[in-house]
């Protein structure tokens, strides 16, 4: 009986909220639908998706490398990885974005070459560190620190007895990582990685502070001209909700595919094998 009463109350609250939202003239839903598919908004949406994909690709790649370095017994690898995590997890991402955007103040000229030898590249940092570059560096490097801990947690979640058994069978560290550890650890890694991707989608809104025309910056540009702040913010919210819904669905499908009864092919982990041989 209590469940029916609670359900009825929740239904009444939902109806009341829906009625209030639809009939409140201050939301200006006609303006929302007018700009929902505006070319400027769609261009900002495309940039948001690109930044999310690029930053997560960079972050996952760095996270894998740093995680393997952290679990390595070689201190020349584990200490730099620990320092990397300390810096990028210990400072706000907004500060990092602004820092990368103003990197030319610290390093006006960028030179790449052999120390005390020939220089292969020499150029102005202002030309290299564009808003796109600053956004990718800020988001990707910060995400790499968090992904490193996720991957490391996945590796450490595997019982050490399985690694000892694999070692007793004569497997190399690369083979143990590729065939024993990662096929099981990936099931621990995937759920938080999906959450990190959804979080990254929303974190990209911070690039508006460096004048990069993402989704939020695009709607702010329109609202600064039309003074219709609330409807344009609703446009951004609707698109963010749509994208996070799609990503959540994809995450759920991937988790289902990587269920406890599914076995990952070992050949998918050739990269990890090469990486393990490097840090062995």
C-alpha cells in the first residue's frame, strides 16, 4: 500500500513540475526551439564532441602509460608518473586551461632539437599554443592523471595469485599483462571510464573562458546579442542532456558486452604487451 501512495505522490509532483515548466512564460520555449538547431549552436556542438573525443583519447593513452609506469618496480619510471599525477590532480582544471593558454608568457619561443646540437624546429609559442591546443592540452593532460588511477586500480584488482601462476607457467611480464591481467581488469576499468567520458563532455564547457566556441560559448554569444539568457542556456542544457543520454546508453552496451561471461581476445592487447616489455 505504501508503494502505491509513494508512487501516486511522485506522479503528482512530476505532473506539477511538468505543468509549471511548460506553462511558465519566462522559459520562452519558442525561443528555445528557434535556436536549438541554429548553425552557430550546431557548430559549437560539433566542437564540444570533437574536444571530448580528442581529450579522452589523449587522456586514456596517457593514463595507460602512467598506470603501467606507476606499478613498475623501476623507480625511474614510477616516481615521474607519481609526480605527474600529483601535479595534474592537485590543481584545478580551469587553472590548467588558463595556464596553457598563456604559456607563451613563460616560454616565448619553442625549440625542438638535440641538446647542444642541431635544432629541428624553432617557432613562436603564440603560433603553437592556439585556443584549440590549449584546450586539448588542458583537458587531455588532466584526464590522463585520473585515467592513470582508474587503470592502475583495475590492474591491482586482479588477484596476485593469478599473476604468480602465470609466472610459474613461464609467461613474461608482457604476456601476463596482456593475457591475464588486462582481460580481467578491463571490466573494472570500463565503468569509470564511461563516467569520465560523460564528465569530460560537460567539462569541455570550461574552454569558454579561453574564447573557444564550444556549445556553451556559442549560446552565450547569441544571448549577449539577444539578451535571452535563460532560453539559450536551456538550448545548451538540452543538447548536453541528449549527448549524455547517448553516451550512457553506449556505456551500458559496452558493460553488457564485457560481462563476466564474455572473454576478451588476447590479441586485442598487443599494445599493452609492447608497453609492458618497455617498462619491465
